[in-house]
């Protein structure tokens, strides 16, 4: 696709694909295959040695997944991406790609509950320490850094605090030290461009807004190509020392003829290959359908959410609304700085009456779905303290922004009058 197409509405429809060269099909085919035929022994050897790029096995790469990868890389302004089985797989692989037993990362404490638990427990079991810090003050990342820190990590629009992460402030602290910033942009596709602010790696749960239809599970990792890993051999040994899992390849040297893709190619050919969390071609096809309307859907999600935020702000039973446009101080400043095309489709609010009032509200909803998902075209709601964040301690709940009466809303694409009418009747029953 021509580089003149830089707008997300166009990228979502055209990047990475024009037609099938054999059939002239405009729709991307579902390549439901495990394997790919090699032309001859030399062709196979070239593929395995990375001297030639091509398809080997669908656990590692697949043509349908490749279109999704190219399209999301173009959407985010990256040089390459890797589609995986889920958002959880994306966050795990993003870290495992550069950190090993004895290393650490410094992460924002404002994270999705599943990510927080993955980092606190599963990463710890692997020997990778995750040090959680309050992102309100970016200096906290430096204060928690030592010689074994391999990355900083944050969520652009963290679920459920919805306080926008200080992307450039943290990226600028880490870059001189050789520490890349990995950000989860699941809740803010299109409306935030983290690479423009210095982030090195972006991940998404494609299950959410990118898909939008609530039918498929997936995740993706996007490489900006803007980080010079070779400058920091001591800080980033995974990319600068011989990798026994791939014949002793030194990734920063091995990929030079292919471009600045050391990080994403290593993730594909070692971690994904060995752990096997591949995205299915069918799910990739489904996410490609979602991308075609993503920019338009995000516009409507944001518009509806603004109206819901104003409605709840003025409701007598609502103690607090948590949404970027109604925040104050540094939280509002960061939202204005980083969210350039709307404030997102997610919000939270606290109901007078505590946990029981929150449960009554959820149980009284008639149109809005009570599910553990976000970013669907349908409006969704959940009570995090008793569900998605129930495995966290009271202290951890507080650090992530979840109170006992907190209700999380994912504002859908229904008519705004119908959305508010359902909230109104549910609140009237408390």
C-alpha cells in the first residue's frame, strides 16, 4: 500500500493486502493449513537460516496472520508485528523475549487484573521479577531500576483506573539507560499513537476493540523499530549475545539485512516457536474484519462514552465517575496530551451504597451485557472487585484503582438514548 495512506480509516481497509495474486480475490483468504511446501532443499535451508523470509509452519507464521500483522503494524506505525493466541500471550512473550531468570522489569501498578496477576505470580515463578510502581510520578520507574532491569511496562489507558500512562516521560527516562518502554494499547487503538511518544513495543489484546465483535481471542505485539538494541549489549543481552535456541544467532547482527526487526523476529522464531501460543488463521481473519471498521467504531465508542460520563456525573446515586475527560490535574493533562482522537469507550463509576449497590446495579441491567470483556460493539458492564480483580488483595485493589463499589462500563455502539435508559432503570432499582 502506498505510504500516502496514513489515516486509520484507510489503513484498516487496505494495509498489507490488495488481492490474491492467483485468483484476484479481494477478501483475505483463510489459510487453514499447518504446513507449507518448500520449493527444494535450498529453499528450505534459506528459510530456516533466516537468509530468506517465508512460510515454514503455522505455529510460527501464516499468510492470513501476516495480513493482520502488516495491517496493525501500519496502524501503529511499526516495522513489524507478531500475532499470538491472546492478549495474555502477547504480554508474556513481550517480556520473555528480553528477560530471563534473574532479570526484572518495572511495571505500572495500574494494570488490567489478568496482567497484574501474570506479572506478580507467573513471571515470578519463571524467575523474572516485576517491580510495580505508581505511574503518577515517572521518577518511580528510575527509583526501581537496577542493572538487571530489561524493560518498563505500562498500559496507555489502564483498566480500570483509566488514568493515561505518562508515555514520553517514562520512555525518555529509560532510553538513555537502554531500557525500552513496552505499552499495552488495548483500550486506545486509533485514539493514541504510543510510538509517536517514544514507546518501543506495543501490545494489544485483539479480542477487544480491534475485533469488536466478541467472537475471537487473540493478541499482537508490534515493534516500533525505533530502539537501537545494539547500543546496549550489557543491558539487553538477549539480543546481543549468542542465542542457543537458534544456533547461536546474535539477533542484532543476524537481522541487519532485513531491517530493524531484531526484537520481533526473535519473538517469532524462538519464544512463539517454543511456547506455541500461535493465533489461528480463522481468528486472524475475524480480526481483519474488525480492523475494517475500527476507526469508525472508536469514534462512536468515544462519542457515546462522553455522553454517559456526563449523565453519570450528574446522577444523585453516583459518587464518582472515572473517565479521562472528567478527571482533573495531571490525569487530565495526560489524557489531553496522549488521547488525540477521543477519550475511549471505557469508564468506571462508584455507586453510593458500596459493594451491594454495585451488585444490584449489575443484576438490574436489561440490555447491557454482564460479561468479562471490553471493547465489544455491545455495551458491557462488570463489578471488578468480585470478578476480574477478585484474586487481588485489598492493598492491590487499591493500587490498581478498584474500590468495592466500582463498576466498569464498556460503552457500545447502541443508540445513546437506549444505553442511558438501561442505566437509568438499573440505578432506579438500588
